[in-house]
């Protein structure tokens, strides 16, 4: 087991380094000079000294190798530099939003798990009946519907309903308050994006649960259990579900990694001050230092989460360890 | 080839053997996968609407009409007008063009590059395979939208850059799927036989391996088109995709979302329905294709 963990850990490092190289190259690939673009916005005149100052601040006047090494070294020490747009240290900016993104990610994951596993199980057990079709339609709708459109619909629904019931329209609040300070306020803000995202998330997980369970139910040991006279419910609970949940765990883990920075559009819709919104803002404002750090952050979370999922997978299924 | 022995002397058909025609193959597919057939119909309708947009749309999609802003759906404007007085229905019809253009272009280009990469990686195996796999892993570490946004950050906005931005993250995903299919084929004896015959690598890859991975490849393309349409809509919604006044479904959502949500909800509802329908159609069709071609792939 330890050998497996070690191997996976070692594999993580070149992937992260490669991702860092990719991100590093991205910044340097911008047609035209970053500093000129930033300061003149394409037209106008800027004092060459200001451009030189900008370049030396960003470290662009040194050789590429030195720049890359500095980038990696800074990243490892959590020294991300300053945002080109707000001028504040990037660590501060990211730290502010990290909590909110994490909370929504966790809530969406919980929603997905609570929805997907029961629905997927029912759909697999009652395959090809109308229940199966309804659940499959439900999950395909979840994948097809753009999550931001679902968010727009939710807000629309909220506005129209509250207007007709309470007389004045109500929208979820914008200012973030941690959940242990004011739970109701916090929940009123986070439940809707969590639901909108969780629905899509659960759709993927439902399909996975369904197909995994279908496969397991065809296995010989299930047939033996049925021949022994074990009732269906017990078969599923004791034998089938555990084995079927393996790929589902993988999917849930991978999707969770995506939720951390990938909720770009949902956060825009619900006006949440999260990592996704920060990312869009940094792209719109040509804030290359911030974009660089955020992309790297998302990639790191992705790689680390995959690593954790791999470990859990190996722990649950001993056959994997000895491959 | 139709070997149909004609009417005999009594005027009855005798000994008629026909090879199952393409049409009946489609019929059988439709009967076995009703959902997939429905998806296929949606796709065909969408393509027709996009091609014949000029004839279907009653109004000019980019013509502002400030005397008719925020009109609810009615006889004049079937789906209402948006905040500039443009007819929503016409914009949706022309929006199908943008969506399909971006979807197909990025999907095909991305999948083709992915196909070449995946098959080459599987065929050459060894060190080349290992290195290519690492590179693909690195690209896969970035979620679709993050990668697309990063590309937009470099190259700027606009339809062309959106296509590039969507193509790039697709390539490694396609390569990975194709590679797993190609790996199975590589072990078959006739590949060795071809090599022993002295066929060049290119010839073996193109003529022997590629045709055999066509099934998962086509399935991926259909899945990709759906995802590409979704991604393009997301990018446009953020204002970082195609720009005004090009009619695009995501762009229509951006304009209509918050400000006019109460007063003119139709601006936001109908483009969303269009996007959902399109992605729905492609997903269902792709699923059915997968079930037909290879039940073993029936995972997601």
C-alpha cells in the first residue's frame, strides 16, 4: 500500500511541474508585451520608464529559466506577488474568496450524493421501467441544462414568487458571512447556487451509479445470493452497493475538484464573491499575475484531489494496489 | 446490390433478396433507441434551422427597433423582443448558426487532433506513449472552462478565438479515449503482419488502426459538440465569447439575465431552452450511438 501511495505521490510532482510550465508559458505567449498591453491598453503613450519598472517588477527582464525557477519557488512558498489590477497581495484576494467557494463546493457535493445514490440505485434496480426512464431523463436534463441558466431560472422564480407572495421581490444576499456567525443568512445565500450546481453534479453521479450497479447486479455472486433466497433489498445493501460505489466515489471526487475554481459562471449569476468570479475578473482586466496564480491553484487542487481519490480507491479495492 | 428477381409470369414477386438498406438500418436504430432517435431529430431540426435561417427568421436579428423594446411574446414577435427591440425568435434562429458553427468546428478539429495523438501514442507505445500521456495528464488537470478562459485571456475574445479556446482542451480528452481503444487494436496480429510486410508507420496508423477506433471517435464527437455548445454559451454569458451584436444564445442570456428578469423574463427563458434542447439532443443521440456500437462502453 505504501509503495502505491509513494508511486502516486511521485507521479503528482511532474504533473504539477508540467502544469506550472504550461501556466508560465501562457503568460509569456501573450502577443505583444504584457506590460505594454497592460499600461497602454493598445493605444496611447506611456513613459518607457514606467514600462521598464513594470517589467522589472514582474521579473520579465531576467532569462526565462530564472523566471520559471523563481515562479516555482515563489509558488511553493505561497508568495504569489501582487495583483496587477487591485495592487493587493494575491494571497489576500484569494484567501477572501476561498472560504465561500469551499462551502459551496461541499454543499453541492452533499446535494449530489444525497440525490445521486438513491436515484441511481432505484433506476438500476427497476431498469427499463418508467421509473428508470424518468430518472434517466432527469439526469440527462441535468447534464444538458447549462447550470447558469438553471441559476437564472432559480433567481427568476425567486423574484416572481416572492413578489406575488410577499409583495416585494427578494434576491439572495451578496455579502458573505461565515456559516458559524449567522447560519440562516449564510444558508439563504449559498443554498441556491449549491442546488443549481448540485443538480448537474448529481446527474453525472446518478448515471455512474446506475451503470455501475447494473454491472454489479449481473455478477455471479449476486446471482448466488438471489439463489440462496436473500431478499433484493439486502442483496443490494450488503453486496451490490459497496462494489458499485467504487467508480462513483471516483467521479464524485473528480467533480469536487472541478467545483473549486470551475464554478465560474454560476458565481457570476448569483453574484457570489468566489474564486470563479475572481478568475473571470482577472481575465477581463488582463491581470496576468492573478490569472496565473488562479489557474495554477485550480490545477493543483485538481491534481491533489485526484491523488486522494486514487488512494481511497486503492484502499477500498485491494486489487488496485497490486497492479 | 439488389438481386431482385422480377415478377414472374403470374405477376407475383418471387425470390426477392434485398440487402438491408440504409433506410431500414435507421428504422431499426430508431425503434431500439427511441430517445436517441428523438435526439437525432432535434439535431436535424437544428441543422436545418441554422442552414435556412434566412428563410425562417421573420426579422433581422441585429436590427434595433427602439419603438418595440421589451415586447412580450405575441403575434408580431413570436417570442417577444429584447432590450434593443430585436426579435427574440429571429435571434434564436440565427443563434443556432453560431452555436453549430462553433460546436462543430471545435469538436471536429479537437477530435481529429486528439485522434491522431491518441492512436500515435498507442501505436508507438514505450517512451513516446509515456511522455504523451504525461502531457495529456497535464492538460487534463485544468477544467474545460478554466483552460478556455486562459486561452481567451491570451488571444482575446471573438468567435474565432472561442473556437480555438474550446478546441484546445478537447484534444487531450479525445486522445485519452481513443488511446484506450487503440491499445486494444494494437495487440491484434494483423498489425504485426502489416509491419512484417514492410508497411510504413503512417500507412498502418491511417489504414489499419484509425478505421477501427471510428466508433468511440464518432461517439466522442457527438458528445463534444454538445459540450462545445454549452461552453460557448458559458463564455458568451461571461462576455468573453462572441461579442455583440452577433446573435448567440449565451450572449442573449447575458443581456437578459438580471436586469430584465422581472419585467421581461422571456429574454432569458427562451435562449436557455434552446441551449438545453441542443445539448439534450446531442447527448441523447451520442448515448444511443454508444449503446448501438459498443455496449461495453455503456458507462456514463
